[in-house]
C-alpha cells in the first residue's frame, strides 16, 4: 500500500469548529504571539487591551470619565462607568462571535474594535471570565471558563452606578508560566490617559490622568536637558501631533489610531515622516536630505478615522489609506495639516525654527563625515564573510513583506565557542540564529557612532541585525544576550547593553532586547532532575528530592550540555526584557552604569551582590 493510499480523506476529516474552539486552537490569529509576558506585545497584554478598549470607546462617545483597573498576580479586573451593555445582550456580546454595538457607526464612529471579536477572544482564552452590566438600577452577570458558560444569573436590582465590569484570569493551558510585568502595564495605561484627555484611570491605586494629551506623553518620555527645543504641540479635528528633536541616534515615534498604539507604524506614520520633510524643505527653501530632517526626531501622532483597517487582529500596524471609505487619503490629510499648522508655528516662533535648522545642518554634517567611514566598514564586513564567520543564521530570512514573521525569529548573542556551539547544536534552525562574540566587546560609552564602523566586532553585529539605518529592516524580533552568570558574563552583558542603548535605543524602547535566563543549579537524584534559577528554587528542590540529591552549579553556558540547553531555548525559554524606564535619558542611564567613580553605582553593586561559596555574581545589573 502506498503512502498516499494510507492517508484517508473522507467526510470524517471535515470538521466545523465553534467560535471558542477556533480561538483556542488558533490563538495567534486573534492575539498575535502568545508569549509569557516578557515582551510588551505578548498575548496577556493584548487581552488587557481588548478589554480596556471597550471601556475607552464608551468614554470617547461621551459616557464615563473614569475607569478602574486592578491587576494582581494573574487576575485582571476592569470597571468602567459608561452605559453598560444592554442587559439582554450581555452573554451575546462576550460569547457570540461577530456580535457587538460597534457595527452601528452611529454609536461608535471612530472606535478601535470594529469586528466583534476582542472580548470573545479574552473569554475563550481565560480560565475564569466574568461579566457584569449595570443599567438603570438593574444588573446582569454571567461567568465562563474557556468560553463555556458556567453561570447565567438572572437580572437583579442594584444601586450600583451604571457601567460594565469584566474580570478574567488568562488560561494556563494557553499562557504557560506567564507573568504581568508592571512596567509594560504602566506604559499601556499611560497611553490610554494621554490619548483621552480628561479621562481618569485608577490602576492599582494610582491615578493616571492627562490634560495636554500627546504633549504630556512626550514630556514624560523625554529628558528636557536632551531636547534641542521645547515640544511643539499641534491639535486639530481628528489629528494631534507633538514633536521635537533630541540628541539621540535614530528616529523615535509613538503613533496611534483611534487610541490604538500602532507599535509597527503604518500609513499614518509614513505620512507624518513624509510631511515633516516636505514642510521643512519648503519652510527653509532648501532640498535637505530626508534623513537629515528626521535624524533624532521624537514625535507622537494620533489620528481618529472611521473604519480603520489594520494589518492584523492585534492592530499594531495601520493599513488604511483613507480617513473614511469615501474620505480624503491619510497622506493628504496629514500633509495638509502639518504643512499649515507647523509652517504657521515656525513663522510665529523663529527661535524654534532656528533650533530645527541647526539640528538639520548638524545631521547633514555628521552624515557626510560618516559616509566614507561607512563605505570602508561595509567593505570590511563583506570581506569578513559575516554570515559564515560570525553568524549562524536561521533559514527564515525576513523581508519587507513579511514583517509580521519577526515575531518568530530570535538571535542569541554569545561569547566563546563552547556557549555558541551548545546553542547552535540544539537551536531551531528555521527561526533561531547565533552570533558569536570574540572576547569582551569594546566599551562604547562616551564614544561617537564612528566607533561602530571602526570596531570590527560591533560593525559585524550591526550588520547581522541589519539596523544600520533604523529598525525598519531589523532581521530578528528578539535580540537575546546569552552570557555566563558570573562576573565576566555580567560585564559582557553590560557592555552589550551600553552599545545598544547608546547607538540603537529604539531597539530597547521597542522591546526587542532580552537577557537569556539559564539555570544556576541542577538538582537531581536517580528519579528526577530540577533546574533552578535561584537559591530559593534550589532549596525548594532539595526539600523535594532530599538533602542527598546531587547539586551542580553552572558557572558558564559552556558547562551546560547541548541536550540540556535544548530545554532552555525552546517553548519554555526564560527571557528577561531590558526595559528603559520613562523619565531617564540615555545619557543618564549610561553615566550611571558606565561612568567613572560613581558612588551610587558602587552602592548598587554592593546591594545586589550574591556571595555563594567562592562564586560572586552580579545578579541585577541591567538597564
């Protein structure tokens, strides 16, 4: 019998999945990547967003000026004070696909969620999900587990204020070993506040409130000492923009559509970049290179449009080309607004115009000075045969038409042949790459970007990631520093973070940089083996396996066998994100960690030293 004859294809092979089965079988179609919470675009944050979006839409329509949010451990509670879901439709709205009030454009003209899927996905992907709606002195409540209704409670009288209450616990069958990282939630909540001036969000006991919208956003995300001129704030109907130039490398954007943070940009971001260059050229009457105008720009852009089209269910990139199905193009709308409003602003504020001109001319000078250096460096990189000598590449090569696939790709930056060899042998060759360092990288603190091209190691690393001209062509979504958990390993880690934070801060800000957490101990007996990432976990394993269990202390990645390493870079890989906290400039961060004779840093190191027998390690050195 042939292989083809063995494979049966009959009526029994045809299945129809109900809505919850489909969501649970293909969660990536609804929430993007699942993850474990270590990345800001992991699924658990999408669940929070999908739930909050409904409350925000109520506020946008003029109902409810306050939202309460509580997230403790793994439970999420969200309560708004809007109109509440119509009581007889409560269950349908959270458990019947393609059901919701946003199909009626009269009720929700410029809403984030228009496809009636979001809350249903949260329901299907939650171990526990409950919804309560309060309207005109009556309350309707229902409870679910994995999308299956467990409690359909009758409508009851209440004296509670109108609104909707949603509570959920993400399902451990889908989200394994997940955790909410407070910094990511904090940023997520603040964005809602900036985009909805006057709305009060109470999150875990703290009040999030903004009066000046995107002006407040840039104020909080920048250091005034590193700005070339005060923030320019322009606001019109359905559009708001805040912008300035800083001292950092690259371009920094925060773009939004109908309150949705479009982390991957889209047509509105492209329109802004184009309009900024055109306006500058027209105002200064000089044909500047576009990169010189945009170098070091920091900008926030928010649009409100009807029926937005996003490139994925997670809505991280805008695909719409028009403000409405029959309206003006986004390109022309943004260009007309900036041309008029920014041009008027510069005429009324000549000191700001002068500062912008100086920044552009400085960028032009630096670009021309770097041109020769870049050319020689690129020639050296080709001669070094990068992809064979330093980089064990993955088979999946990204291009501009497959940006969404970046979610699937990871590059491990290792030091030494033994560590890179172990990872290379057991990695997923389709999606995981390995870049091997030769010794400790150069300390780039205080140096100019010229060093990136003159230092072979740093130049090859830049080429491996393809970030020379920004993140648009970044080849790997996850850039993972994989060094030994000893003093030398921590030092290499710090030098690499210095390189990225100083020259490619957007890589860090956008959540691409991670530290690989590998176990410090292996505790085993004849029946069981436990890998422990801390002294506390080691003691717990000893209590379970007995004091006679064998303990191995891993001093370096090279001591971990390839067979064991396979379990540390697979589905349960532990990644610690490198997060740049708001309110701290790049210069401030680098001066703290890499400056000379800093008593604050010395005390930080002392406070975070872990002494164990003859091993001393820095456990919490990070940005």
